[in-house]
């Protein structure tokens, strides 16, 4: 059957990010509205607007956790906000966690964030040249959040305090108010702005791309609490999008070089390059029921392209 065009209430300005939940029951949008921003959450298939959150700046990236319980939103306000998508009264659409990032040689804008497939980890790619890896747990928060790593922790309704190194920080919401705790596990520092991040199934591997025209793959070492660089590859131009398969078989990059390049995730071996003729802004890797690996690419072209990774060819075009 053909595509069905539907108008989403509230999405009447520039849409910067779209994300569909794993069960296809929720849709999130990140938008720019008259110089400010907002994140919107819809129920599917009704397309009913469940909630709209206002932001002071453009919301460049929204991501729903695979278990559909959390919505992460970030952008030009230089902070990550995690909202509840739950309908229970105690946590209805509220802010569960916020962290604001410090500019380092330039604005700390955020173009990307990514959940692991098991919803236990979250990575944020920031223009301050850093990729932050967090652990997420559904249990009452205890103690004060750290202000280290070029950021300050925030919480709605909480008083300001002083964190390590003189960074301003706030305690997380009281246990009675938030079921979520967020722990920073590690930070990867790059030579320039981080534009894109992606995680494998359990968040133990992180793919990073950015303004340094490189794709890098890191492994998280729990013993040392660090992200260890496994390999990096040079791209022809800026890397705006990266995608890492859940099983760590493939990793792909796209950007202003107007193609997608696909690598073996374990070794960094270049497998093939597929020209697309325009800038690539978004990538996602999926394993199909028959075992096929498919790469979905979106960008400055008239359709969303679906590529069979093993067959090295486009298999589907969807209207954009």
C-alpha cells in the first residue's frame, strides 16, 4: 500500500528530529518554533498529541528509550533533558533529569544522543568535543549529582549547590518524585565538535563522528571507568551521522561527503561505500527477521533510502 500523509497537531514549524518508539506506539518530534524549541510526544496510530514540552532553544535531537519509558531531548539550550512518557500520575510527563554542558572553545550545542537497545545506557554527543556515556537505573536517586566533566547537573524545583571543581550543581529530585538515577560512566574527548553518537545493544561500545572528519569506535572498560579507543577512520568530510548495529557487526557513517561508508565494527575494516548524491543527516541500522542487516539513511534527498548492507544495494525508497 502507499504512504499515508497525516498532519500532526502542534508540528507546525520546523521539525529537526523524529523518533519512533520500538513498539511503534509513540512518536517524538524535536522542533524549532519561532526562535525557541519544543519536544512533542504523540500516540500512534491515532496521532493524538500526548504532551508538548517548551524549550528556550531549538530541540535538535529527540530519542525514545527502547522500552518507551523515557524521552531524551537536547539541542541548542546546551542541555540534556530526560522526560517520563508514563501515564501514571506520579511521573506524568515530568522532567526526571537534566544536565547542562559547559562550552569549551565554542558553544556546547548537542546534535545527537542515543540509547542502548536494553535501555540501560545513554550517550550524548556535544559540540564541546566530548561524548558522554551514562548509566540509567530505575531506582530512587541518592546524593548529589556530580558537576565534573564540563557540565552541571540540574533538577526541576531543586536548590542550587556547589559541585566539585567549583561547578554549580543541584541534587536530583527526591526519591518520591523520580524513579530514575543517572550515573556518568565515562567521557570520550575528541579533537573537535562531536556531531553523532551510537551505541550497541548493551552500551558497551560507542561510535562517534564529528567535525574532525573521523569515525571512532570506543569500548567501555568497567574496571577503569574509561572509554578506550579501539580504532578510528578518516572520512572525506564532516561526519553528521553514525550507526552501530546492536550485535557490533557493522558501523556506518554519513555526512557532507554525500555517501554512506560501512565498516566492520570489530576491526574497522572498510567494507564498502554507497554514493547517495547529497548530504546525509541520519542513519539507523536494523536486523530484519530473516537476519538481513538494513541501513536506513535520511538527508538532503527526496526519499528515505533503505540499503541492504550485505548485498550493497538500495532495496527500498520511502517518501520524505
